[in-house]
């Protein structure tokens, strides 16, 4: 049920536009909504288009109960950065990259918070499926050849991503390219919300952690990225248009499954929780196709 909010929206409009937690969700009537989370299981319903950034959305004066969270955005493009933490590069036996390692995930890989990550039937539970906790940057306006100094002006906000990877396909199933092993359905959980950039003082000062069945597997700070967020935006946008709604996955810290001895692979019944300071928790179970 949708409720009219008694607040004077003209008084809170400026603050809401500058700082909020944006969620996509299904309300009690089964309608997909976009809203500003209020912290009590409800959200202020937003009208307009998320792809146009905060300025392209407007408050409707109504609120609704969040009955099921969805990925906070359905991206138009997903850029991913490999080996962006030195210890992760080292644990995989790779050199520290001199320039960002870029690959992409298809938008069909996106899945919701609390939804299962599905081990592909063509992979089986011995298919070496792995986890990768990541800070995800959401681009909020059109940009090309963006300078590093101006890069943060193009950021709408931040969410949490998990770059699920079928290692056998990543290493052997794509002719040396990574996309095959990272593009299966459900291989890009996003959520639980987009925290607008006004709520994150510095994206390079955030704790990031992944637990698997309650055990900490990855734990680091985003300040240990080799290439920070502003540099990534500048680099990716060279002679390349970044559209509003683009998501940039900024790389994962050390501790992934393939580098452990013995290796730890995802299996049916597992639960992953990715936590990033100031954003929240992204929780997903695992099941077999």
C-alpha cells in the first residue's frame, strides 16, 4: 500500500537530492518502485529516471513498504577492473599492473540482494566458481575524456558488487579473455542500495569484507586500490562515452577462493555476505542449476 507522506517536500527537497540511499524494490502491491530508503522498512517513492542521475528524479510525496529488494540499478554497461589490489594480484601470481586491467560483464548477469547465485549447469559444483567482493561505482551523467580532477562530478553514488567467477571458464573457456567465466546469469549481485556520493566522504577510505558461511574470507580497505576511483573513471572514459547508469566494479581484495590452499569453491547451500562501510551488506546464497 502506498501512503501519502505528511512532510512538506519543498523543505526537504534540496537535502534529498544531495544525499540519500536509493533502492529499487517491490512494494506490497507487487509494483516495482524506485525510492529513497527511510530506514524503517519503507522508502519515499521517487519519480523520474535513475539513469538521469539525482537531478532526474523527483519526490512524489508518497512512501511504500519494501517487501523485496531488487538490484538498485539495471546498468546500461558494466566495466570491471582486474588485479586492482596489489595483494590480490600477488596471490594469483600476477605482476602489479601498470595500467588498469579492464573487462566487462553482460547486464544479464545482474541479480538481486538475497537472490541465489546459481552455479551453471555446464560448470557443475566442481567448476571452480569463486567470489570477489567489490566496491561498485554508479555513473550519474554523460561523460567522455573526463579528467581525473573532474571525475567525481560524474559519480551518482556507490553500491556493493560481487564479481562471481567460474575460474575454469575464465582461464580456459574464452581464448585468454575473462568474460566467459564472469558472464553467466546471476554472476553480478548488486545492492542493497545506491548510496549517493554526498554520503561517502572518500570512496578510498571504506572497509570492505566478504564472509562465506560466517567465516571472513576477504577483508581490506579501498585505499589499497592500485588505481583509485577517480583514476579509473578518467582512464575508462578516454575516447569512450560513459553513459548514465554505467557501473564500474573497482576490483577485489585478496582472499578469493582460488588462491587458498586448499582452494575454496562455492557450493550449493553457501551464503556470501559482502559488507562495505557506509553502504551496508549484500547477501546472497548459492544453489546449483
